């Protein structure tokens, strides 16, 4: 039986609308133009009620308001304010075109923690073609500059394809110089409007992941990470098998958490395991969120993987992307065909188990400064780091070193 405590929700994405001011080739939501959209979209009150419900049981959750283009909705500040007052970490995923100075200020006043902005190239023509609208690159760049100028924390989201993969080093340099806190590299899942796109090859994918691991190791000022690329975990482990940090699985290890600690609400209230898995397992208009969450997603929570993933030593650390086989017409549990690894028939590598590491009172105190939704991850990483050093106790010094590694700058206590 699934108990509520076994599967805390740490990340909830809400598609506020299916309207969009762009028409990207790869859109998983098949988002329409400004004039379209669905008249049946969740109302302000329905979303506020959902936020209340989430906060009552899980106030450490991060809520990602996204779309379509979420800034098209003029109630987004109300939602951010409501979520922030409840203690939730409220962020927005946007194409950046509507991030005027005024909007940046109103989002900040509402209590937003940060925004994620999609930018796919430094070449305006490529970005505009990929995003389906002339002039979009310029508007997005203005949005980025407005965030920087008004000190609104932002991440850049880069959707990598065969056509822009060679831009990665330049994009990383740009992200760093623009003041982004994080540079996320998204690997497409060919679903929605993107179902007719050709994905990058598995070999190319592997090379990109290798280069991201190297770029992150050298990056002092900014986090660089792949998204929706679980076999990043396998590659990191192959490179440094003894590192305890590489043995952390799930949320704490940056792995896939679809259906275990993450789900998505569609514009009309449906619940899916992640935005790229379109199967709705319930609707918040018909049943309370927690009732659905506690009783569904069993397949993802106790997976029986098939094919290469089912034979793989890394299945507990990685497990592959579950959306990809589904999008390719297969079963949720099938092989993730974007992985080049051939299982060797060795024993399954077990994820890191709880360590016997203590915390100093000062380190515990410092943890209160860490945003609630990050605490579990920081704890697990700190304990793995201290164990790697052969020490028994986490101190503020360890936390400062980890923070500097992850967020840049010199370690400060
Ligand atoms: S991918 Fe995002 S920005 Fe592009 S059309 Fe879809 S919702 Fe709009
Ligand atoms: S199933 Fe795939 S697309 Fe969905 S969250 Fe996991 S890695 Fe990402
Ligand atoms: S075969 Fe599957 S589980 Fe193994 S590394 Fe590749 S994607 Fe991960």
C-alpha cells in the first residue's frame, strides 16, 4: 500500500493555459496562438484552491507555473502571491517575450522566486524559425536583460537539437555572462507538435552529456545541467564510480522523478506524471489532488523495466526516460532508445543508502537558510560529500564548499 509519506511531491508543474504567442515546432502541448486556447481552462479560484491543498500537506513544494505562455494570463501575480503566502516556492517557465520591465517588477512584488526562460540560439534567425515567430529572439533577449537589470533570478532553458548542438559552448558563455543562475539543457521528447520532429541521434546525445559533465566540473559561477536525460547519471557513474555523489538516485541525485516526486496539471485540470507523458490519470475537478496522487502512478513508483533498461546495471540510478518509449509508440517501461549503453550482465548498482553522518548544530542552523524544496537534496549531497572525505560530521564549512561549487563564488560561512 502506498503511504502519503513515501511519495512527497517536491515539484508540481501547472500548465496555466494552452494559449501561446509562439508556435514552436517541438511544442509538447501543441499550444495554439493567442486567439485559441481552451475556454475550459482552470480558473483563478480553482488554481488557488489547488495551491491551498498542496500547501496543507507539502509546503516545501516548488510550483512551476507554465503554459502555453503563462504570462498571457493576467491572474499570474495573484497565483504567485497566494502560493508565496502559503510558503510554496513559486517560479514561472516562460518564453520571455512578455517580460517587460513592468511585468518583471509586478512578478517580483508578488513574491516570485525566479523564472526559467527559453533561448535556443544566439542566432536570431534560428531561434525565430524554431519558435515559429519572427522577432521572438529579440523580445526574449530584452526579457532576459529586464530580469538581470531588476535582479529577478533567472535560468536559461536551451532545447538542444542536431541543428543547434554545436552552439552549446557559446550558449554556456552567454548564459554565464548574462547572469543566469542555471543553464538547463533540455533534450526533446518527440510528443505533441514535436512528434513529427526527428530527435538527435543517441551517439550525439551521449557526446553532449559528456560535454555537459565536463562543463559543469569547470563552471564556478553557474549550474549547468541536462534535463530529461536520466542516463546522465550512468555516464557520471562510469566516469567516477567511487564517488558517493554519483550514487545518489532520484530527486536528490538530479534523476527523473516523474510520478514519484513530480507531476503536471494540464490547463483543464488533468494530472499526468510529467509534461511529456500525456496520459491523464485523474482530474482535480473530479477528485482531490492528494487522493489521486496517493493512489496512482504505481507503474512509475515500482517500475518493471523492459528491454535494455530492464537488463541494465544502472536501472536504479538511471532508469531511462519513460516518456520517450511512449512517444515512440511503445510501452512506458520499454527501452529508452536514446541511450547507447549495452548492459553487461553485471549486478544492479544499488543507490546510496542512508549514511551514518551527524550534523553540527551550526550546520543544522545554516540549513534553515536553504529553500525548503532543496533541503532534502542538500542534506543527501552534504552527507555523501562528508562521507567521501572520511569525516563523521557535517559542518557549516562543508555546506559552504558545496554551495560554492553549486552556486559559484568563494565558500562563505
Ligand atoms: S513550446 Fe512553449 S513557447 Fe513554444 S509554443 Fe509551446 S508553449 Fe509556446
Ligand atoms: S519521464 Fe522523461 S520527460 Fe518525463 S520527467 Fe522523466 S525524464 Fe523528463
Ligand atoms: S539502458 Fe536504460 S537504464 Fe541503462 S543507462 Fe541506458 S537508459 Fe539508463
